[in-house]
C-alpha cells in the first residue's frame, strides 16, 4: 500500500484529479455558455431532478441487475474454464482456437446474434454481455492456473487432501490476484457493453434512456445519467472490491 | 503395516536418457528409523516419492505408500502462507479440535501460535509446524526429505528433540534422506548409503549407538570416524559430491 503524503488524507488524494477536472469543466462551461456544454452544477441539478421526480432509480436498478447477472455468469464460467485450460494440456489444445475467436468477436455481433437467435428478451441481453467478458476472464485465470506452485499442490497430494479442499484452500488463494484483476476490468467492461445492448434491444435501463435523451439532444440528462452510474461504480469499488482485496491479502502483512 | 519392503529395479524419468535410480532393495521393520545417505542429485527425493506412492512409473515394487498413512516432511516447510497455523494443520486433519491443536503446538514448543500466519514465524518455527503436521495424521510411515538442511546447529538440535518426542508416541517407520552423515548417525538406527545417480545401494550400516544423541556428540564423531576409516570409498563419494563422479563407483 502506498503511503499518503504527510498532512493529506488518502481520500483527498484519490479524489484530487476528479475535483480538478470538475473545476476546469465548470469554468469552461460558464465561459462558453452553450446548452451543448452544460455546467457540472446544471448536471447535478438535473441528476437531483431525475432522482426525485424521474425514473432514474428504476433504470439504474435494471441496468445494475443485468450487470450483476452477466458479471456472475462471466466470472463463474471464466474461472472454471480458465483453471481447466491452465491445468490440462488437452483442454487447452481443444479450446484455444475457440478462445481466440471469442476474444475477437465484436460486442455488437454477439448482441445481434443473441437477440435474433434467442429473442428480444432479458436472457439474450445477459448472455450477450457475458459472452463478451468470458474469454478475457479465461485468458487471465489460465495464466494464474499455469503459475500454480507445484510444491504446494504436492502437499495436497501427499496428505490426500480431498479435491474440493485442494481447490478451496490451495488453488483458489493462489488465483485471487488474477480473479480480482478480472473482476475489476470485468466490471468496467460489462457496464459499457450492457449500455450498448440496452440501446439495441431493451426498453428500460440506462442505455435505453441515453438513447432517448440523445434523440432530444438533452445533454444535461445524458450527463446526469452518466454521473449516476459513475457514482455507483465508485461505491462498488470503495465498499466491495477494496475491502475484499484487503481481506484476501491480510496474510501478507 | 508391519513392514516396509522396497524392491526397485530401475526408475527413469520420461524424456531423460539415463536412469535416475538403479537397483535398490531393502526392508524395514515397523518403527525402524533408517537414514538414506548419498551425494546431492543421487535421486533420493525420487526414491521417497516412489515410496510415498506419488510416482507409480518405476520398475519394481514397494509394499507401502498407497493405502497406508504416510507423513511427508519436505526440504522447505511448505506451509500455505494464506492459512494460519491452525488451518494449515486442519488441511491434513480436518476434524482437529482447537484443544488438540493447542496441545500439539505446545508439544513442539509453539504454544499460542495457532492464529499466526506462517510468514510471521521464523524458519525453525515453520519447520516445527511442518513436523507436527506430518504426525497429526498418525503416520505409519514417515518420510523426511532433508528437513533439517541449512539450519544452524542449535536450531537443528532442537528440531531433533521435537522429532524424537513426536516419534515416541506414534512410532512410525521412518526414512530420513540426507547428505549429512553426522545427522544420519545422530538420528537413525541404520544408515543406507546410495551411490551417485543412478542410485544403487552400496552399504547397509547398523549404527552402533543407542539413546538420544546430538550431531556434535563425541560418540557420533567417533562412529563417523570409524565408519570413514572402514569404508574410505564412502568418504570420497560424500566429500567430493558434485566434483568427482568416479569416487563411489
């Protein structure tokens, strides 16, 4: 953990760059005075309006649910297949070409195919998003599975530790750094793709709303919605991912 | 298991042109403490893995390993750094109570460390945990792969005491691999000398000492000296390990 500079709490340092960006934005907006560049204060007012009078919470909730479903599916499948491909030469040879293909499949193509083949429904949306994330999780976890310490695996072998315990106590702890990296980059990627898919084939969610406001050139509302989910991302990072990171790395200190 | 019977004709690792092990045949009675001494790289670790049942690809037979309870202590402690000491012990024996763990730790001089993570313990303390771990499964066969290597003399001596105390209860048949002849004479009842790779048995020596002894005891030095003057070819092989492959042939 990098130490905070003397006198400045870590929170101030973390948010410093954001505050500077907001300040510059506010100054430029005041100077240009154009509805196509609303000031942060106007966005904040709009955000408040959408929160209290509008349907922002409903759409945010729908998007969050899709993100959560796609995230859980992508991480579970990705970790399982990643371990398998990392530990078995045969599995790796069988699936490697497929993995390269999936890694390079454009999000838009996956979405269109899912909507056409499965239908314009929730299942298709979530599967389309998960399909985009699974291959990157596999690639990460496979690296970790290849780097497992053979000496520790041998301890499990010598003492005939049951397979499930080996997975839980010996294998997964060595993969946590790779899993955390996948979770972080995964959350970011999934957010972005969920919005595109909502724009394409859903009638609610933040992506759908952004499409609607785009038609009216309502930049203030677009930025208010963007700010709302950016805030959620920060909350997830601060309340979920960072504490989890600390917990999993407690033995190092 | 009343008896350990090892009858290896040859062992060759896949993709290697020469044998790692040659002809190795010996038997041990239940409770025996046998040291296997030979130069580094002679294939002693391979021999232990075969006896433990971890490596079935060899020519010959071993009457132990599979099916019996085998405790294995490695050169390094090999504790899982993300599990505390208690959980490391529970990895091999899941139904241990807190009291049993505290009791075991106290017996190896580590009272109060159950909640510590291994990286906070010294190397000597980690080795005590590794020894205790091997005994918690009530082993019939105990395999020690140079577990006292690179320790200073007082630490090694204290670990010898821990080993003797733990052995007194369970009395597993014990095989200790080492390249330190003094250590072998201090701990074992019998010393098997093996040649450089491919390892063959070249001398089966019964240690003429009894009772607890330390590495630097006069009696151990005397036995060491006598053995060396009777079998000068062994001295050549051990002293020149790595530099003079002809010495033991």
